[in-house]
């Protein structure tokens, strides 16, 4: 039933010529009568409503011995609330085609709500129950925990998971970022409903929360629903946030021995935080290096010219307490050393000589031209609005973004490349049996 309803909504969007990107310029900040702030876009052309909520905190605020608690909380908050047990709560969501879910990352805990506008009263009520009165009954907690443990056990044999986890462990020794968000078998197994209740009280509050809403509702009605949903929460969280990491220090090479024919490699080092004035230059630079798919330098040199990899990539990872630039590839064990040297060579070239005018203009054209595709639905717009708030971007950001990208110069690129792309300071983790490399 739920799939049918949302396919019907998508059909309405097509027939009415609904263009979400045109709404991005109409973002307004509203404050409910009770003082709850939200970014809001009113869009009445389709009968749907989307809300995204982010609470600062997440997995990095949890002690190492309880790693995975934020992930377990996100997986169980919709498994019954108040007088509705797990089955009744899920049945109510299904009957009304309401999508309600939670998620956890290193820096955040998030909630998502999507509903037909005619069911908004009940949708917001269920969201309110989930964040204020989750049950954490033994049966659903045990069931979900068992599913997580099965997943963690499978990850022990998956090179992509092992190599990424190892990268963060060696890059952030002694820091919360070294601890996997979904925990380990040893840390998840002992977690209890009591642990969930205690962490929920610490994490879910009002002052560490940002909210975005888009859809078929007016500001006054939304204000009323926001008060009903969030005013019962405590004002402040009770969390210990991790310290900032000024830089990650390489070079480090770590090999995780696995008897597989192809090694998986993650490489990276210092990147840039979202609020840094050089962020846009780093963003354009990363597209040229490895973020642009077949247009990137790494793909051209390592895949197209030499056929060593199927794909190679890089991306910026601006965390709350650290800025990173990461990348990766998979290749035969015999080719790992050569591929790594090619990555280092490209970093050296781009650091010493910058990029060409042609590369810069092509990157700007793509990054500006493709961005509206990220605004292709209510939920995507809501996600972008809530992320803008999280990173303290202005409400005018969507209008100004093309100018910020276009303002990047060749000198900016060269300066930022020299600042960030040191091939001799990379942290590299490898899962496999690479030839000619040692820890």
C-alpha cells in the first residue's frame, strides 16, 4: 500500500510540472508559538509533507565500551512508543503510508518523516511519541540487536568495511572518530534497553536540534504541529562532545591481510571543514582530482591509461571536529603498489602545477549544472535545508552557491592543493595481499 501511494504522489508531481528546485529560493525561517525554529518551504502543488531533523551529537559522544549505542537507538526508536507496542506502531505507519525513521552518524542523530498531508496530524503524533516516549521493549530491542550483530559479523569478512574502519582507527588514535558508528560485536552484545533510555534522554533535546519542513502546509499550522512534537523535549542535551582534531598525521601504511585476489585501498589525509573560507576551492579541486568520475585525473591516469582499476575516487569529508579528504580503489594484489604511486604522482602534479583553465571551467560547469538534480524531491530539499542549518550556512545559500563556485580561481586551486595534497603525508589502509608492501 505504501509503495502504491508514493508512486501515485510521484505521478502527480510529473503531471503538475512540479519543480522542487524552483522552491529552493522560497525558504523561510519560522518560529512556532512555543519557540521551535524551523526552515520551511510551503509547496501545495502535491499533497505530501516532508520533515528532516538533526540533533548534534551522535556516535562520537558515546564511550568506547558502548560503541554502537547510537545506531541501536536509531534502529529501535520506531519499534513502539507510549501505548503502542512495536507491532501496533508499525501497523499504524503502514496503514497511513507514513515513512518514519531515524539514523546515526559520527556527529549527528537524525529523524525523518514523510506523509500525505491528509495524515499529517497522526504522522506528527507518531513522531512525537517516538522521540518522547519510545518503549524499548525487550523483544524488539533483542530482535533488532540480533540483526545488527549478524550484520557486524558479516562485515568482519568484507574488505570494504575492514579497510575503512582501519583508516579511521589509525588516523584518529585515542579519539572518538576511531570508534565505528555501528560498534563491534563485543560492544553491541551487552547493550540493554536501559542503555537506550539513558542515551535517548541525553541525545534528544531542543537546543542541539535543527528542523526543516517542506510541503502542503502553511506556517501557522506547521508551528502548531512543531510545538506538539518538540516542546516536551528537554531544553539541553547531556553529551560530552569530542575535541577538535587540527590535523591527521601521516604517513601511515597499514595492511589488513586477507586471502583475496584483489586488494581494497583507502587513502587520504587532511581535508577541510565546511566553514573554512577555502572550502569551495577544495570542493572544485576534489572534483578535478577524483570526484568527477570519468572526467577526473585519477580515473584518466589509473583506469583509462593503464587499466589498473575499475574505479578510483576521492571526496571531501567535512566532519564537525575534523576535515578530511578521502579516496579509494580496488585492484589486483600485484598492482597495488603501482596504483598507489600513481595516486601520489597525481597529488604531486596538482600540488606543484595546479590545474588548467579548461579543467577549472569544466568543473564549475558540471558542479553548478548538476546541483539542481539534488533538489528533485521534497525529501531531498528538506535534507539539504537541514544540512545547511547544521553547517551554519545562510538561508540564501542555494541562490549564492553558483557564485561561490564560479569565484574559484586557478590561484585558489593551487594554494589549496599545496595546503592539502601532500603525497608524502598520506594515510593508506589496504585489505588484501598486496605485493611489495609492508606495514
